[in-house]
């Protein structure tokens, strides 16, 4: 009996220990660790990471200061403006891990949308918890349904809510000590009908004397960037390296990167190879290579240290400090070269790689500026033109068109802008358009060119007529188009075939229809109009030939404005400027540029043809076999 009682007592003590152990564990004081020290001690990166295994802050030393100021009791708010591939998401995850393990409390992580929130929880937070033992033991998912399992995580002493900036309920109803905002510049302008999502979330922190908030984002457009505004409220710190020659400290930015490259044409497209890349010190001008600079001493330098008094530290970082092999200086320059002629792609490079605000938005050129820039060509075609295209806009009572000349490196010449009065359902209107596209446009030396490709807008009330008339003229490379206003729509893509008469049960007769991304085209036009010197992407205009005040007013009739999109997110949209009611000149130039992009001509062959070395490619007609051969192909296969 004594042995049984002893055994029972031991069993009871064990059960009591098991019962109170979780409570005592919660009462254990946190370790004396900063966030970076916690990550170095406990964080394990998953196999899907670039470098799986134990976290090492030494791989990204610029993150140490940012993470560690989270544990500074004097800092209430941290702002990080950063390009991609520098570890900003890992910084957020380390902070979340520290909160869950060392300093628990209610936390809200806000993504741009609820879908982004689900994705971040599933792909980043969940794997971090599973791969890090100290978190796996403490964190459990909420069990009140699948959605909450993804969007809410509980742990001893606290809970994490992951939500979207467009969800007013989560932001307005949950008191929180911690607020973390990811990709701040992509947030909705308003959380439902309740206003600015950040202010809504920050209001949940008022009752916490030890509240902390973090804002993180890649920059977007100057003057419209929330993260830019937040940065200037803080210490405005830049990650600077010491010049090995003069000892001065500077932030490595793209303006001081000097590079050389070679270009060759492959299938009519430029292919670049970077031969050298270096950083020129703004103080002494000496050039240093990437390897040298990445081994130089580095530190964060504040431009506004007085902001420490208000408890706000802000940091700005670009990809030139990234340690990853996928983001070398050579690669950064290559990304720039491949995007430099496309404003939409170039903005992505500026924001996500160079870590810079994009400033090339809006109508920075005036009507009077372009009027004063007109030239006397001396002939219908000036020297430099190698190919002609035409863009046509269809209205109820007329066709408006522009014949556009194209040279090398994106340089263009306006040749003729005109109007053909008459309804588009009459043959006379189209016969007069034939006179435009079949006209022999003449150089000063007597040589001539014809229009190589014409794009005709099929929108409006005469779609079937446009299909029918362009089908009749397909051997002259006259094609119907429709525009797409979606931001993600490519400028050009292969055509589809559509029935000319939708009421024809057999739908035997079909024409080619091209879809063009009008937003991308308008952005390119506005960017090119800002080029000040003849050469790459410069736009020439003649005196006369329809290029008057009304033409330039129409060419500059639209600008980009920001609007709320579906789900509360924001997007850019082209809108007419007050006092600029007619936008046909902008549209027809857009169509003419898209025609050239789709045509993709061999400019070397075009130049040889003009010099008399061979027949001009614009005058090689299709054979009857080519016209009637029944196969799927592009109408430009024989170019």
C-alpha cells in the first residue's frame, strides 16, 4: 500500500506539473534578445528560400539596424522603402517571429488585398512557423473555419490577424499593439467607406503605451506614394558605403552607376550585352567595381536625425546592396537596358529594382512647346525615315488618319495628318483612304516610300464595315484593331480571326483583328514627346500637313489619374484633360506606332532598299498561293 500511494502521489505531481507548465512558460520573462539576435538563434529558412537553413543576419547586414530598432523602446514607428530582392519580407517575418516567441501581443498584418493576405499567410507565414521549432511549439491556427485558419494565428499571450487594406471590419474592430503594413503603396485608398486604411489601423493602437508599427513598400509614383510621405516623416536614413579612394560616404544610386554595353540585332530586336559596370564616387569621381564596393564599410546615415524625438525611423534601400546572385549590378543594368524604350516596363525597373520613385507621369509637354518644335522637312519625307505606317480612327461622319515615319532607335516623323469626311459605310470614304496608303511619299532625292501597314480602329457604330473593308485590303496590310484599356494588356500581340458578319450562320469570311494595349501605347507616346533632342525616341513634326493647334491639343488631350478599382485597390487610368475634348490625334498616333511594332520590319533591309541595293520590302506583293493558302499564320509572315 505505501508503494501504491507513493506511485499515485508521483503520478499526481506529474499531472500537476503538466497542467501548470504552459502557464509557467507564459510567465517566463523574454530573453534579452534583439530581433536580429532572435533570428540568428532560432529562425530556420525553408527549402523554398534562396538560402535554406539557419538565418544569418550577416548575409543582409543592412537589415540588422532596421530589425533591431523594433526592440528599441523609444521607437514607435518604422518605415522601410525598398526595392525587390533585398529581404524586406524576411525582415517582417523575423519581427513577427520575435513577437510570437518573445514579446506577445495582438498584431495586425495588412496586405493590399484579402487575396494577398491569404497568399502571404499560406506561402510565407505558415512555412516559417512550421520550419522554426520555437514557433511551431507555440503557434496554433484558429479553428473556427478555413478562412480564419489562414487569416488568424493564435499564440500564448497574443493573436495575429492577417487582412487586406480593403477590409474595414478587421482594421476597425480589433485593438492591436502591433501594426505591420506590407506594400503600402498598393493599398486601397479607403477601407470600404471608412477612410484611410493606415489611419484606421493606427487608431487601434491608441490604448497601448508600447505600441509599434511598421510600414514597408516599394516606391511608386512621385507625389502619389504613401510610403514616400511616411519616409519623410522619419529619420530619412540611406545605406551608405565608403569610397575606397577618398573615404567619402555615399548611397549607391543608379545615377552614379557607369556602364558600357554592346547591341546587336537578332530577328529585328536589339540584344544587349553589358561589358563593364562600375560606381563613380560623386566626391572624387573614381570608379570602383561591384566586388570592391560590396566589401567596403557600410552604415545607415540619417538626413533628419531630429525625427528620433518623435520615435519614427525611416530607411530607403535599393537593389545595389542586395547580396543575391540574381541581382548583380550587371543584371540590374541589363534589366534597365531591356526596359528603357518602354515606359511601362521602365517604371517597374525604377520602382522594384532601382528603388526610385517614378516621375514620368502626366502632361509635362505643352501644346505651344510642340508647335514651336515643328520643322521644314524640305520634302514629303525627311532623311532618316525608313518605314511608313498609318493609324486610322473611325467616327460616325469621318475617318481621321496619320501617316507616321519611323527610323532607327524609335525616332519618328509625323508625315501627314488628315480627315476623310463621310460615313464609314460608304465605298467612297475607303477609296479615298486607299489614296492615302497607296500614295508614293517622296524624299528630296526622288526616291519614294508607301505605307507598309495600316491599323484601323473597329470600335464605334461601324464595326462590320471596318471588318469588311480591311479584309478587302489585307494584301495591302490594312487591318482592323480594337483597344484594351487594361493596365496589364501588352501593347501588341498576335491577331485573332473574327467573322465579318456575325449573322452569317457559316461565318466563312473572317478578317484579322489585332488587340492593342492602348495604355502602354499612350505612356510611350507621352514619354517620347518629352525627349528634347533629335535621336532616340525623338518625335519630329512638320510645318503644315495638318499639324496645327488642334492636332497638338488632341495629342496632349489625356493624362494619367489615380482611381479606386474593384475591391478597393487603386489603379491608373487615362482621362481627358479639361478643355481637350478631341483625342483622335493621340489615338491615331497610338495605332500607327502599334502597326510599326507589329510589323517589326528589318530596318537594315529597308535602308538598303532606299539606297537601291534591292527591291523595297514594302512593295513585295503576296502571291496568290500565299493569299489563299489555308493555314494559320500571321499576316506578316511574308515580311
